[in-house]
C-alpha cells in the first residue's frame, strides 16, 4: 500500500480531474440550454438566468452555511469538509473561468444530446469525487446532516431537494427544459453508480443440492472456481441439504448450469448478478481511492 501522503495526493489529483469534468458538463452541455443540474449547482444556474450572477461564485456562497453546519453537526467530518471545500473552491473558479472561453451555445444545438452528455459527465465526476473521499457539497452534505440528526434516508432528502430544483427550473426555463433536466439527472445517477461500483460483469450462484462433493468438484475442475458450502435444513421437508455458493464470470453461466444439472439433476439453483469481485480469480483485493 502507498504511504498516506501519497494516497492523499492521489485523492486530491482525482478530485481536481473530477471538478474539471463537472465544470465542462455544466458550461458546455447544461447551462447554455437551460438544463439545471441537481442540487446547489442547479440553483446557481437558475439564478444565473434570472439575475446573471456567476454560476461558480453563487455555488460557493450557497455552500458556505451548509459546510459550517456539517462541521458542527457531523462528528469526525472535518476531513470530508476540508475535501469538500477544496472541491468547491476549484469548482467555483473553474466554472466562472471556463465560461469566459467557452462559446455560449456549446458544441451542439440538440438539447437531448446535451442533456445526455451533460448527465454522463456529471455522473462520472460525482463517482470519482465520492471514491476519492469528497463530495460536491450542497444537497449531498445536507442529506448527510439530516440522516445523522433525524434518521432521514439520504435518498429521500436528495429526492426532495432535486425535485425542488427541477420545479424551479420548470418555472424559470419552462417545463420542457425541466424534463430535459430530469433526463440528465437520471443519466447522472446511472453513470455515478457505474464509476462507484463498476459494470455488472460477474454472476453469483446459490445451489441447493444433495450431492455437494460431486457438484463442487465438477465446478472446480471444469470452471476453475472455488465453492463455499454450508449445511442447511429444508423448511418444507425438514431434511438436511447443502447450500453451495460460487462466483463466476458472465460468460460461464450456461456452462455452470449444464455442469450442475449433469452432476445433480435434482439440484435447485438461483443465479444473481454482482458488480465486482475481489480476490483470487478476480480483481486484486487492494482497494484504491479511485479507478
């Protein structure tokens, strides 16, 4: 593992890259077409349209009281607050600096394309920020505070705050623009999950069988995958059964099904999906702050 200071430098490097990506998304794809991002950035875009305030500066100013609350109300949160403040300062400067050099109408006149690409870039940036141990502040930090103080789920808080921003966008830009903002928000969430969790490339299988040794040996010999098993009781028959668990690649599902049915035609099997597996035969188990 790298030393702590090396990891810290790497985290701040990736946070800087993420800020640049998010700034490009807002300045090139979203703001020129009145597509409001989620959270505080969306409120800043709305104010920019109404009274021509700088998007970056307003984003930073709106975040100050939220970060002060986080510092006092979230125990042990000072590291996250420091990283978030760094992100906000760089983000605010980059937004207003890029706005000087970027054409007012971006790179395409197709609003849907801008909503899609803006959402993808926002999601990628958000995922990198979270993996580096920081946040974009705003409603994400507010959601953490409400969860800590009142037990309110973060998803609920974010849903309400994003709904308010989308409603504000509808009243300011028109409801068609608000619908494009919802499209961008949805795509952003999908892209962020992809960065955080990776593609769904593995499958997990739970096998209930009376032939655990034969099934396990067959899987190990033909697929090269280890099997974990434990003894259980069938609650309908009250007879002892064995439960086997194995992780495989997506391309091995058909072969696994064939092998299990050949070894024990009476076996019961459930196949699920996972995002990433760490350990022997899959990814290295060392966890890095960002991809």
